[in-house]
C-alpha cells in the first residue's frame, strides 16, 4: 500500500523562497535604501505567500507552472533591488530557489519526524520550530553567499554558465520531486519518509553542485583577470624598454646638438642665426630640466609621454620628487605611471577644446607618506563599480585592467588608491607609506 507523504505547507515554502531571495539581495545590492527595501520586501512576502496559497488546490498538472511563476517572482524581486545584470540575477536566482527548496524540505522532514500526526503544520509548536530551523539554515546560506562574494560582487555570468546553472537547477528540482508525480521510475519511492529523504538529500546535493559551479565561475574570472593584468604588466615592461631606447637616442642627439651649437657660436654669423641658436638652446635646456625628477625610470616614461602629449596638443605638467620612488620596484613604477598617464592621455585626446587638454602629475612627500596624484580634465559622466570607473569601451572584457593593476601594485606596498571626479577633473590619488617612516 502506498504511504502518501504529507506535502510541505505552502506558507512554509513561500517563506523559504522569500528568505532566499532576500539574502541574495542583502549580499549583492550595492546600496540598500531602508524604506524602499522594506517596502519591496513586504510586498514580496505578501505576493509570494498569496500566490502559493491561492494555487494550493489546483490539479497536479498545474504544479510545474505554479513553481515556474514562483521562480519568476523571486527573479523579479532580486532584479528590482539588487541592481545586477539580468544574467547574474538569473544565475543567483537558480541557487536561491534550490536553497529555498532544501530549507523547506529539511524543516518539514524534521518536523514531520517529531510530530508525525500534525501534518498540517499549523499547530503551536510548529511555528517556533520553523523559525529556528529557517534561522539556522538561511544563516548558513547567508555566510556562504558572503564568502563567495568576498572577492567581487559582479559575476558577469556567461550564457553558457547561465544555461549550465539552469540545467542543473531544473534537474535537481525534477529529481527531488519525482516521487510526487509518479512512482513508476527507478528513482521514485512510494513511502512517505523515503520520499522526504530523497527530496532533502537531492536538494542538498544539488545546492553543493551549484556552489561548486559558482566557485569554478569565480575562479575562472580571477584567472582571466590575472592573465589580463599580467598582459598589462608585460606590455608596460616592453613599452618601458622602448621608452628607454628612445630616450637614449634623444639624449645622444641632445648631446651632439649642444656641441654643434657651441661650434656655430664660434663662427661669426648674422644676428638672425644667433637668435635662432639662442632659441634652440633654450628649448633644449627646458627639455633637459623637464625630465630630471631624480628617478631614471620615471624620467624615461615622462620623456616619452611628454613628446607624445606635445604632438597631440596636450599640456603635461609635472612636479615630482622622483627620489621618493626609490623603494618601489622598477616594474611597478612602469605599471603605475604608464597606465595612469595612458588613461589621462586617452581621456584628454577626446576633448575638442585644446585648452582643456590638461594633465597634472604630482609626486611628493606628506609626512610619512608618498603622495602621487594624476589629474586630467574630462567631459561627461563617470559610472563607478567596486570603487573603479566603469570602462566606456565596447569590449569591456579586455579593458579596465589598468586601474586594477595600479590598485594591486599600491596594495603590494600597503597603500591605498582612490578615484575622484569633481568640477570636470578626474583625479587619481595614491597614498603609500614610506619605508623610512618611524
């Protein structure tokens, strides 16, 4: 004889789904506005509970569409509050739904084991028991979500990753509830306690698989980012070698030209030529003074960038005590100033008004800290994510690593990086403790 398993009260399921999407929102929302958040959460609980209650007596054939709508409601509420992309929202929604299924199944299985004759669930001891089990289950879920989101909130799930997650979620849901549809399969059972065991264990295993998939996605993102940053480092290193070779040629020409000027001065000549030679010597001395900061690597980079800026009508001014950079590795200096100046130059080149093509570089000491500031004028707005401006380039997967590599380099020296926009100026601030600070 078939022993029918009591179904989970719909209100229990509604609360589990509500808590699951609530945790996703608390973890991934950039900024939770209290009034709006409470309003949306309250509406969500009412809608979720009302939907499952009103559809409780529908035939079994309507069960899958009903659950599909429940998932859709979870997705809608997450998207309304969390502020993440549609694909990321769908990806996290799958995991939240399976977590809700597991929590509801686990709580109901234990409750049915303790009070087997109270199958309705609407009795006095059942309510505090529900609160306690849900608090423990979703507390663990919240801790896991926080840990997985620790290294960056934005997943940027690919279509393949999203399809894989959805396929796993559908498979877990189907297998865990198969016995409620038919017992004529090798994976079904006709006994109530076995059906509960299957559902709880399959949901738990499915949740573990989804977290493993989530881990793989995070690791893939981290590997891609490290590879991209390494590419930036290699490019900066190669660029520095080019800078160095170019500067050596320029310095040689500069040295030869000074001797030529001296030789020409020894010859009697017209006043016009004398004036021309004076002008040449003045320009050479200015160029020479511009690139003597006290750090040969910074001098090399500045020389190359200054020449390029001059050709593009960009004014690059520099007030730098290069000797302060002696404790920083040569490669890190290349990364820092190469990327920072490249970003500033690229932004300046977009300005139609050449009077606004301004870049200011400051390297100075302030008490026990090295202060590096790169400022450039810009037009338009800037969106920020995770403390960094969002790239405006269409192939965003391959851009935006310049500032990330700078931040990684600054962190290596226990420093901090901040980006500000004010009155049309884009300001990159770096604060690094000096090693000789007491």
